C-alpha cells in the first residue's frame, strides 16, 4: 500500500468511526438530556447554574469536569442548558471545561505525564474556563446566541403525540421525537465537520507536526495550538499521540498547546456550534481556546 493509499484509508476509516460514534453519542446524550428535563424543572437548573453568584461558575466548571464528554458530545448538553435558560456565563464555563477536564483526559494525563503536570493542566483549564465564562457574560456575548437555539423541536402533526395507530404515545416516545428532530437539524453540520476533520487527520502526518513544532522553533507553541483544532482526536488518543510526538522531538510546551487545542475545540465542534451561535460568538470561543492553549504552552515550558 502506497503512502497516498494509506492516507486515504486512514481518512475513510476516521470518517466512518467518527460518523458512527458521534451519531450514537449525540442521540444518546440528547435523549438523556430530554429525560432529565422531565424530572428537573428549568427553575432548578437556573438556580444551580445562575450567573448571579460566584458559586454557579464553579459548579459549572466541576459539572464539566465530571461529565465524560468530548468537544462534540458536549453540544447536546449545552442545548439542554440553553433551553432551561441557565446562566449564559455558566453555560460557557461548561462548554469550555467539559471536553478539557473530562475524567478520561485527566486519568490519561496523570498516567502519561505525572501528577505535577496534571495538576498544572487542570488548574489552567479550570481557571481559564471560569474566567472566560465570566467575562463573556460581562461583555454581553449572550446576544450572539441564535434565537432558534432556545426552541425545543417538536414533530409536526400527530407525530408529536400519536403513534402510527393514532394512539397517544408515552412521554419517552415524545422525547425521542424531539431528539430525532434535533439531530436532523444538526446532521449537515455534523457530517461536514467530520469530513473536513477526517481529511486533515488522514493527510497530516505526525512527522510533519513534530517537525514544525519542535523545540528549536520559537513559534512551536502557537503552531501546535492551531494544528490541534482541525486535528480532531478523541481523548483516548490525544494523550498517547502527544507522548509519541514528544518522543519525536516536539517541545513539551507545544505538546501542552496541542492537547488543549485538540481537546478543547475540534473542527467538528466549531461547525456544530454554528447551529447555536452567531459568528462573533464562534470567534470568541476559538479565541479563548487558542489563548488558553498558547498561554499554557509557554507557561508550561517556562515552569517545567
């Protein structure tokens, strides 16, 4: 098999894997969020994740830390928070913290890089996520949420309350109708993002990443941060890959930036966020992730 054929194979393999995985995750998490909304009234969510008190930001950060979501599977949960009218700032904290601090990443971080580096990573990710949520609310970025993001989808006609035989269906079936309607709306964004991300993954060799982000390159950290975003990799793979890149000569500060860029924002997630946010909010989201990645990379290289 030639190098080109291998790249095509890797691209198609990644596309198929992500398409199946993210479809299942999106449907499952959306349905679970719908079930939670049946039992937890919006007023309760509003009080827990209120932006009017400092506790809401901290709760949102640790809620993100205990939810095992990647950057894409965070979106259905975020939609649930939007429709429950939770505080905007706290929702943003969850959006940033959830993929960066999920238990899988923290566990792999500790095993691969040790406790000291893990504590550094956790502190930076949690601190920046909380600060970003606070300032985005203070600067009025809530106005850049699309109006349709707050609307709970409903199936048209009898489908929303009746089965094929015309009988009234259960609330569980209604939740499924809503979940499926939601999924159909984001499907074009999902497929488009997965296709672009898979192509970049398949045709960007690790040797290239290691070379352009080597310790001898003064711009290695920002380059690694930028590369990490389109290079969509799940938490289970990004840590081992980063360790391999470090062994090939990639600077440890650049490794930190790559991990934050890749875990914190993927191309697929950015495309999905287009269904919820207007462009200024998308730009603010990317700015926070890139700033966090670059800042953490340089700080890590300085401290360690």
